[in-house]
C-alpha cells in the first residue's frame, strides 16, 4: 500500500508508484481523506486526476481512507507500506511514523524507496506555491494535474499588469 495526501499527485509520486508496481504483485494507492491540512483539491478531484494517470498500471488500485493508516492497510490485507524518501529532511518524520505504525501493528512492514534524483526536490506543497505565483510546473506534475491547477488557481497578474 502506498499512502499519501496526493494534493495533488506529482511526478515524484508517479515515479514511486511505477517502481512500486514492479516490485509488488499489487499496489493499493491510498489517498488520505480527513487530512487536517487544508486541501486544495477535494478527494473526488484527487481521485479523478489519479485515475487518469494510474489506469495504465494494471496492478495498481486506487482507494481512499479515513482514520489510522495501519487499520486500513489491515482491512485491505496489505502487509507492506511503501513510502518515498527524497532527502535526509524527510527521514525524521518518516522514522516517527514508521515506529508508531509498527507499534500499532507490528505485522505490517514499512519499506522505503528513494525518489529518482530528477524528482527529489518536488513536493505537492511547492508545486501549488510555484504555480499560484505564476511559475512553470510542467514536467513536475502529470498534464491532467496541470490542467486542473490552471482551472483552479487564477493566473497571477504580470508585473506590467500590476504596475498601473
Ligand atoms: O503524503 P503525506 O501527507 O506525507 O502522507 C501522510 C500519511 C497519509 C501517510 C499520514 O498522514 C497518515 O498515515 N495518516 C493517517 C492517520 C494515521 O494513521 N496517523 C498515524 C501515523 S503514525
């Protein structure tokens, strides 16, 4: 099971899903529903975008969850949690989550994969910030996500437009 907020899915997530789908017989991509963070995209929108890009992987299934991740994993009979590590800064948070999840359900293992160096600087948060400030995010997110960002976030005015 590959869990996350996916608000929105990035090419970094996609890279991990691609590798994960080669590593495991079946990979359930699990979208967190009740995130405390204010989400830009609703669970329906996130699911739609992800379905568009993930349908090409026959052994990848999309699902969403509330509550404890390990309980959902157990309910779906997943035995491994897959997480990506981009940089050393991810390590502390991931270590805490892994140890807590292990304490809650020791039978479920967490496995880490390194994100490709091409994508190691990408995060959903930065993609949203850069896009909302007029920066180019093509190549960082799937085209379906870029289209949704364009529809959702108004394009900022250029300097000349603002200068009046
Ligand atoms: O993409 P993210 O935001 O890094 O994913 C974090 C996620 C969804 C894996 C984490 O917040 C999570 O598992 N939330 C579910 C609630 C839970 O189980 N909390 C205890 C984790 S130790």
